[in-house]
């Protein structure tokens, strides 16, 4: 019966199995079957280095000793890393000679000092001969080894220049280094040969950087006049940083280039310039197109020769700015704060402060102003200034 299960036998093995008419010794082994080897490629994780290059060596391994040469194609591919800047792309055919089990593929990675996340690229295997591929892709992880630089903030430029006009100059403050956290910094303008209220409007505030924010901007309002005075300048400064430190350019100079030639008439006599100045003085911003046109329509309703109409319209327009909710929420509170707390109104640079004793008029108006401040439920930070 043994010959029934030899390689040359033609017996029906299924029927024999079903009847149970067999024993283990009935099965004769034929020649051994040689299975093709399987190939795999490993993953590599290395630091990139701050300069030069680093070799990432990927090992292609055969599951068993190869009796015939094995060829396999390979090629790199981008992941989050980019060929050319992060690593050098490569491709070709790898040969594992008979009698061996491994062979390496080298990919050159470029070092840098840039703070960035870990990045990846791939080495893909394909088109093997005399072997199959069980793991077709090796992952190369470029580990960032650059310590984040300490965060700093500074002006984008050490100097700015603007033509004298009713306009706004945009100032950019940049943040560098580690930007993973929040940060803030105060900014302020400081008079030079150009002075606030005359040549420009006081710039004062805080810039808040959210995590990841690299730049913030603020505006400085520039005013117009008819004086021949040459170029003038003032200074901008950064202070009180939080979550960061000040960079080298923590101050900047702004130069206002004088008109040439100057107008022969006072800019305030021009309706558009007059409205512009109301926005600057009361609201500390540039006019929006709709608002500018609205007020122009009011002033243009008077004939140029009608002095009384023009005087009344301009007075009413200024009063409207004073009564506006936007001004009441900003500048008027400062005025009320001075008058209620120390019995005097704010003074401009160079103006002699009035006496601090309450006049009969102040005695009558202060309770009303105090009630206004109380009604707004705003704190009176008298002790802080």
C-alpha cells in the first residue's frame, strides 16, 4: 500500500482519508521544496546634526541564506522631510549576493540649526527577483536636535519714514525663538523733534502674541500742518515683556518728512482734513470710508461763503465725536478720572497744570461726573498713578 502515496502513485488520497485505510508509514516524502526568501527593510531614527551631513543606513534583510543573487529596486520618497533641503534623494537596484543575508542602502541627511519638529522620509522596495518582499517600506525619522532659542521681540526695523500727511504708519513687531507659548509687550511713542498731538498722535498699548504668532502690528497716526519745519522725528519703544525678552531693536526712530512745498492754507480749513483730525484726536484711529463720507456730506451742505453755517456745522460735528460711544468708552473716561480723583482736567505737554483746589464750578460738576463713572462700574486706579 505504501506505493499508493509515493510521488508516482495515482491513488485517490481523498477516498483513502475518508475510509481511514492508511497509516503514517504509508506516506513517503518527496524531494524538499525550496521556498524563495523574503526581504524586509528596517526603520532608522537619527539626529540630524547642526551642520554637515549624517548617513542613514537602511538594512535590507533576507529571511534565509540566499542561494542565488537577489535584486530589488529601491527609491526614497518625501514624508514631512523634503528631498534636496532635508535629505538627498536616491534610487537604484540593490543586489544581495548568494550566500549572504543583508545589504544596506545609505541616505544622506543634511544637518541644520533650525528649530523644527521631527521629520520623516521613506525608502520603498519594489520589483524583487528570486525573492518576495514582506516589508516594503523603511521609515527614516530625522530627529530635531536643535534646542529652541530663547524667545525675543523687537521692531522689524530700526527706522521708519513717512511723508507728512493725515495718515497712519503701520509698525511691525516680530517675535523669534521659541514661539510655543503666549507673550506680550508694551509699546509707546516718545517725543523728539516731532511731538504728539502736533505732528503725530500718542501711540500707547500692549501687543499680545498667541502661541505660534510671529508678528503683531500697531498704527501711529501722523498729522498734517502748514509749517515749514524740515524733517522731524520721534521714537518708539518696547517695554515690560512677558513670556519673552526684548531683542536688540527694542527702540525705533520714525522720521516725518516735511511737505515740499507746504500748503498756503491751514489744513484744518479743508473739510476732509478737518474730519480726519476729529478721528485722530477723539477716536485715535483712521476714518472708515462710510463715516468720512457721512461727515463730508454734512460739511458740504454749507456754502463756502456761509461762515456761520460752516462754524456751526463744524462745532456740531466735533460735539458729535465727543458724545460718541466710542469716545466715551475711551478718552472721556481719562478726563473724568482726573476731574473726579484730583479735581483737574488732563493737561497737554507744555501746558501749566491748573490748581488742584475745586472751584465752585467743579464742585457742581464733580458729583455728576462721579455718578457717571460709578454708573459705568469702572474701577478708579488712583493709587497706581
